[in-house]
C-alpha cells in the first residue's frame, strides 16, 4: 500500500488485469452455455455460486495469512472475482423474468441465488480455514 493510505499503482494494475480476465471468463462462459428465454439463468447462477465459494475461501485464508501481498489480494478479489461474479445480472434477469410474467422462474432464481450464494460462501469460509490450518498460517 502506498504511504498515503491509498493503494499503489501495482494494486490498481492488478485490479484492472484481474477485472479484464474475470469479465472475459464470464463472457466466454455465457457464450459457451447460453441461457434460454424464460428459463432459469443457470450459467449466471453457477458463476455467482462458484465465485462466492472461491472469494470466501481466499478471504478466509488471507485473514490467516495477512502477509499475502496486497496487490495480489486486490487483483484476485475485487479484480478477478469481482468482475467474474455478476450479482447485478441477477437483478436484471429477475426484472426481465418478472416483466415477462415468468413468476415461478424469477422467484426460484432469486431464492437459489441467495441461498446457494450464502451457502457457497459458508463452505468457502470452512475451506479457507482448513487450508490455513493445514498450511500452518493460523498461528
């Protein structure tokens, strides 16, 4: 971190590079696994659940290993995973499904997004804690 309390240029570049990679990965998965009109957006749901798990795992591990370089944490967390996950798309998809009168679909999608996202984060927390314990980071 820069001495003024603001992140240095290395962190900003890491966030930008991670953001580019994460958004391109999400875009590619969206092309490879397109959602169909009126159906549950499975691709976005899986991306958000996986991202929640990975971010929680890394964050928990990094709490136990505070010496992990800030630029690396910034690049992988807010950069890569922040742009890979698409919770704003959840709101957009729910709105579109609601407007098209696919009420059971948007309700299921919103419920699954919340439950699975929180569940994945909880499992990620446990996984990160175990990783930290195994590596001897939690001293």
